[in-house]
């Protein structure tokens, strides 16, 4: 385990315990009608459903589907795949792009297209931990939801998700394309699916802020990045901020949720920013080691279950799905949370694999 991960886990447990007694209780306003509450007060922007999270009739673009998974800094692999795909001259314009956690950030670049490749490479190969977060353990003891401040991460999101990007997402919506991102609603302890294209096309004056909040929340690695409060409004105009965090806590990638009418007859690609097999490693028999191994086992099982479900649906319903995973032989260690050397190696690995036509597989080993 890297020194950064040891620090992260060592701080997380005592700070969580201490902050439980100090955090102010959040109260739903009296009379607030939670069942009718909607982001921006509008229907069709966010869904709690796992089936058909988008209206299939709105997906009129003929292109394939791309699903980008969670994976933290391993999202650099997916970034390399996208840039390498452009270099092959065969990267399609996707009808639907979905993203979870780091995949949410990747999905923005994937949806906007190859002219964003330079920014994508910069975002996933040059940024260091200190560029995104600053450690503030005292703040966590006083009741904040994380022992870091993520102003740097927010600045990165605002840099790439500006008014021009918003207009291009809206244009994509008009072309019958969809961009879908998942967060975890920590208050409901369940995933929430956001139609980023519908938000962009809503015309609401706060739509850019909402999209930025959703992307930030989806990629908010627990304890490292704070979750994000996203307000919802009931039919009487009253508001309550719901707490959204890392989409990877409840979903590793979004594919089956799109439903038969979208998936049938379309090619789908799934980029798993995850090793093709969970790495066998002797667990340190202490609190930090057990906590890290337990979290890793839980995430690996989420990947395994979802991928098995996709393969089962592919056999029974005739879907056409190809997967990409990080080869098991990649054994480089990250020296910190966001290590440019480590991420550049992963980026180059993804880029080389697709350029050599050695990327896509039909049945990833992670499903075994």
C-alpha cells in the first residue's frame, strides 16, 4: 500500500468517529414534499430508476454506446483509450455516453469529441494531488464531511466544463444523443442517474452549476473529496439540499440501466478502469490493512456482479458488447493519490492497446 493510501486510511477512521459527534444534524424543512422534489424544480433531469433511465425515443442518433467505469486515478487508462481511439481514425460519435466516478469526468470529454483530446491528456497525466486537494484534518474534526478541501478539483471541472462545453452538450441533445452520469445519494443510500443532456437543454439559468455539481459529486472519492450538496425543489418551491457523493459506491458503470430498446441493435463498448483480475496481495493484519482490503473486495465484487449481469443479458437478449480492462501485468505502484508518473503509464498503456488492436475483449476475466 502506498504511503498516501496509508495516510488516507489512518486519518479516515479517527476523523470519521470524531466528526460523528460534531456534525450538525440536517433537517428536512417542515412541510417539504420530498416525493415531488426535483433538481431545478424540473422533471426529466434525474432518475431513481434502474431500468430505462432515459426515454429511448429521444436516442435518435445511430452511433454506438460507450460506458466508462469508476476507478479513481485508473481513469487515466480510459483517457488513453479515448485518445488512442482518435489516433486510429475510427473513433465514432457515440449515441449514448455514460460515466460513473472518474468515468463521469471521462464521459464529458468522450461526449464532446476528439477535439478535447489534448485537454483530456492534460487532465489525466499532469495533475498532482496537491493540485486538486489540500489536507485539512482539523476541519474534519469540526464536522466537515472530508479531511480535505477540493477547491482545486472544482477549478479543474470549471476549466473544462464552461459555457462553450455547455452549448455543445445542448447541441448533442438536439442531435438525439445522451450523456448520463450516476452519483450516490447519501441521504437515500441509493444511486441517482442524471441526464446531463436534458439538463443542458433545459434552458434553466442554473443548469451549468448543476452539471458541474453532478460531475464533482460523482467523482468525489469518499474521505478524499467531500460530497456535494445538490438542492431539490418541491412543487411549492421549497428547497432541501440532498447530499451526493461518489457514484462508484453504488454503481461501477451504467449499461443495462439503459434498457432493451436502446441496447438492442447497437454496438456497446465498456471501458473498465480496473484490473482484469483483482490483485492477490497479502493483507496487513491491522485496522488500516483490513479496512483497505475490505473496501477493495467490495468494489471488486460490484464490478464482478455487474459484468456478469451484462454478459448474461448479452447471451439472452442479443446485445453486442465489448470490454476493455487494464492488463494484469501492469504492476506499477502509485506514489501518491494522483501520481502523474503512474497515470501517464496507464494512459500510454490504454493508448497503445487500442492502436495495436489489442484492447477489446468479449469476456473480461473480472467476471470469473
